[in-house]
């Protein structure tokens, strides 16, 4: 009966020790040091952290133990077994050696046996780690029942080692009889609870991570392309509404470097878009290119517009453009009755990066558009004077012999220039392009007389297909200038359009076959046509030139219909 009471008293003492042990473990979960322990450790830096942490728990388990018959009842096994389970055989061995050596230095008749048993416990945990990893069952290493069972077996092994190695044997037998139940029970439950603590921390972190990711994805999905349409009051108001709806903060504002562009939420009655920036915190964020968090406590917050404002804290994140230069801010507010959640603070910085990237992309796209517009104007400046010179010479010749034909040529010339000036950029239908080219060819037919024949092979259902303007005429002009014009005999130009799925193929073919490819230089007109298509639709589309000498030259233009790449 006395032995049973001693057992229960020792269980209670060890349980108290285990509680202290777990409180310390819980506090450790709040530090970055605990992060590598929330997964099965495979990287060397994480294994070093695992060794340091569980060696510390091994030593602490010994120090918190209770003296019994010149021995120590303890919870050392928790550190040794979990070190091996999470870190692998080498970490388990290292933790066991550290904990065992420490126990050996404290002396006692069981010192050597306890040192050996601690090493064995670390190896048991490490051995199970190796076994499960080889069978691709790493997730089971974080199972509290696995930790409980492994520690149970490890503690039984320790009792066997004590019976074998501790001398005198009768004293070892009495010790084992007294501590087996308390230590096996306490260490096994403690290891399971420790692993449960790790899992809880991991699940909490994953929950916040999932919530953060879900919010970020929703904001990214809803905000995609908004700022690419312009960094102005209308678009910023739309963005501020999206951000507030997804984050649930009290208010959201977006500014440039000088004024408020958008504001929604609490205080919208006096925080008006268009007002100059008056907040010292916002000016600080812009001037120093830093995140400013005015929580109303450590850093006081006071509305710069009115003292009656209900907002009590503000997070200001800079929006950055080229060369990391601040071009504005995103501001998240909470009322005086609510604290900022950590997820919204982190999410706010993520939102700022997202919007900064959108602004950069928008500016790049605008620069591409302006470049394309400039290139088209450059191409027209090259084509039109040359074409006009030839057309006027042709008119001068035709007027004398056939005034009616000359009048038609003037109309075609008018149509050509009207089409050119009307759509210097943007899209047109294939029908518009054909009409533009037809006006051009009517004048060229008058110049070449019977030396030029033209045929169109374009189905009526393709005339409504939209495509970038001013694509066909440079190809036809090239076919005449570098093909038909070089022939003494009559030449043929064929213009063909074909549809294959969602891909439109335009072919301009001449019968001269005089094309000679020159790497890096296919002429301004051809290179601009190809670059415009690739810039807009990607490298799978564009212009391809092919030639059979003295037979034909073919310009083949491939582009997606309706501006959408074909389905893969």
C-alpha cells in the first residue's frame, strides 16, 4: 500500500514537472526558434535548431527531476525521443549524448546506465524517423500517438538498461520498481502533449496563412488591371472599395504623392478625394519610403482633418514605382474601438506590392502602346511620301489621255489617305484592311498597267474579323516594290485569308521570287509588322517570309482571332 502511495505521489510530482516543461515549450512556440520544429526537419540549419532546443529540454528534464535513492526521476526522455523523431538519427544521437553526458556529470549509482539509456532513447526516436521517411510517411512523425508509443517503448528500454548496468543490482531493482510506472506514464503523456503543442501551433499558422492567401488571392483577382487603366480618382476609389470589402478594416485610402485619390469607409464624410495630403504620417511614409504604423498608443494617431474623426489607428504603406521610388500610398484605418489584426497589417504590405506591380505594368503597357503608335507613324511617314510621289506622277500621265480614269484615281488616292489617317493605331476589321489595300492597288495598277495582276481570296465571313490596323498594306507595298517592280514581264500578287480554329492566316504572295533574307534586317515595314504582332500576342504569332527563287515570295502573317491565343 505504501509503495502504491509513493507511486502516485511520484506521478503527481512528475506531472507537475511536465506542466512546467510544457509551459516553457508553449512560450518557445511564440519565438522564431520554434518554426523549424513545426515540420519534419531535413535541412542542416533546422537540424541544428532541433538539436539545440531538444538538448535544452533534455537537460531541463534532468534538472527538474526528483531525487530517489541516489537517482533522479525525470522527464529527460521527452527531449531525447522528440529530438530523434523530428530531427532524425544524427540529431537523436547528438541530443542523447548531450543529455546523457549531463546526467553522467551529476553522479549517482545509476549515472552510467542513465547516460547510456538517454543515448538509446534518442536513437529509438531517430530510428523511427529514418524508417518512416524511407516509406514516405513523414506526416506520421508528427502524430501525438506515435510520440506517445515511441516514448513508452524508449522508457521501458531505459528500465531494462538500468537493471543491466546499474550496480548494486538489488538497489537498481528497487529503483526500477519504484520509478517505472511514474516515468513511463509521465514521459509518454508529456511527449504526446508536446507533439500536440507543435501540431496546434502549426495548424494555427496554416489557418492564418490560408486566410491570408485567400484574402490576397481575392484582392488580386478583383483588382487585376484596375490601376493599369490609370492612377486616377475613379480607379483608386474602386480599388479602395475592393480592399475594404476583403480586409474588413474601418477605412481605406489611396493617395499619390500630393493628394488623396480614393477614400472609403469610416470618415468618408471629411476625408474627401482631391484634398491635399495633410497627414504627417503619410508625408513621413512618402519622404522616407517606409511603412508607418500609427497605432494610437506607441505612435499617436490624430486625424489631420477633424478632431471628431472616429478613426483611431492607421497603417500607411508606400506604393513604389520605377527604381523603388514612392509614387503614392495605401492607407488602412481602424476605428478607436478596434485594434489592427496582425493579418491585416501583413496583408496591407502585400496589397501595396500588388498595386505597385500593377502600376509598373500599366506604365510599361502605356509605353509599349506609345512606342507602337510612334512606329506606325514612322512607317506611314516612310510609305506615304514615296507612294504619293509615284501616284502623282501616274496621275499626271493619265490625265492627258483619260480624264475619267484620272478622276477615279483621285478618289482611290483620297480613300487610301483617309483610311491611313483615320486609323493610325488600334484595331480594324479585315474588311477595312482589304478596302485600304484595294485603294492602294488601284493606283499601282494604273502605274504598272498590264504588268500587274491582283487577286483576292478572302471569304466574306472573315471580313468582320478584327486585327491590328495597318498590317496588310506594308506587305503588299513590299511585294510590289521589291518584287513586281523588278520584273520586265507581267507579275501576279495574290492576297489570301484563311482561318484554322482560332488562328487567322494572311498571305501576300508575289510571282517574282526575288526575296533575299538578310539576318536582322527585313526592312522597316516588315520588321514593324512582325514586332507589333509578337508584342501583342506573343512569340507564337507574327510574320514569316519564304521564297522560291524566280518563282514566288510569300509573306505569311499568323495572329489569333478576336485577340485571344488559340486553346492548347
